[in-house]
């Protein structure tokens, strides 16, 4: 019985230390909060939230290596921790580990939507993920642009060399040959221009945007009248403005909202091909 009694006492003491740490964190006493969470971890090292809370303190202090270490331990203990995945993602972005950081933020977003679609963290995670995805697109776009330009120049050089060789043969020089060469260069230029158009920012199609904010949809829901809105936006409207559809003005209750999976898939497909649309500015 003694080990169980000690374990129970340690767990109670660790919880008290967590509360102390939380209060210190709220007051901005990060050193004291870290000390409290560290003591809690010493008593109960297998409780994920103690590691996550300490990681949040390290985040406030911009100590990203310690943030990463604590978050990875928290995830080992509880792989469903939204805060741990989100905070780890931010730490990895600080280390310029863009791809893994995006993966962790995406996990946090998926877990958060599954656990509590109305949760306050969902919008914060999306904003961070969108910024990272946009940065990811910028890097890839710059690389594609350089590769396309290099390939275009190589093709132009090859065409010019072919034209020169053709002209070196007796009787080959003619207006027709010059016109043919110019047309080939025009076609080449058009092909490479079209190849780069996906990386040119434009307007997001209306059907992929929330009818209230006009921003691209992230977690779309559809009303009985067939209008799609961003979930958090329409819920806020129903709570603060009134229980009616903003577009049709028909009566509307939150229980009538249904996830619009078709539009959600269409949005993701559009973002996959037009990474510039992640720009939320």
C-alpha cells in the first residue's frame, strides 16, 4: 500500500505545483513558473501537461531549444495534445525546419478541430500554419522560377544553335527559315509563361470564400439555404447578431449548420496548387 500512497501524495503535490505554476505564468513570473512545473515533473514525470506548460514558459522566453525538448516529451506521453504539437511546430519554424514545423501545426489543427471545432486555439493555429505554408510556397516558388528561367534560356540557346547550323548549309538561309525560328521562340516563351502562371497571385474564386469575411474558407459549414460560411464566423454571427442567415435572412440555428466537406476538399486542392492563397494579409 505504501507505494500507492506515495504515488497519490506525489500526484496531489504535483497538481498543486501546476496551479502555482499557472498563477506565476499568468502574472509573468516565468522563472517561478518554470521552477514549479519542474518540481511537478520531478514528482510525476509522466504527466504530459506539466511538460507542455513548461514549454509555454520557454516559448515566452524565446528559448526554442527547450521548447522543442519539452514538447517532444509531452507528445511521447500524449500524442493527442494540441498545445504540444502546435508549440513544437512553432519551435521548429524558429529553427528554419519549415517542413516538419508545418507538419506539426497541421497535426495540431486536425486534432483541435476534432476535439473542439469552436476552440480558441483553432484560429491561432490556422494563422500560424497559413504563414508557414505561405513561406513554404515562397521558397518553392522562387526555386521553380529559377529552374524555369534556366531551362528556358537553355532551350533558347539550343534553338539558336540549331538555327545557326541550319543557316550554315548552302541555300538554307531564307525568310521562311527566319520566320520559323521566330515562331519557335514565341511558342517557347508562351509555354514557359503558362508554366509559371500558377505561382502568380490572383483572386481566390468566390465559391471558396466565406460570404461574411470574403476570406478563403478553412472550416466551412453550409446552411439549409445552401450558403457556406466559416464555422467560427457564422457561430459568432448567430451569437452576437441574431439567429438568421446573413445572406438569405432566413431563420437559422447553430444546430442546422453542417460541415461542407466538398468545399473543404476543393479549398485544400486550390491551396495545394496556389500556395500564395495562404497569405492572410
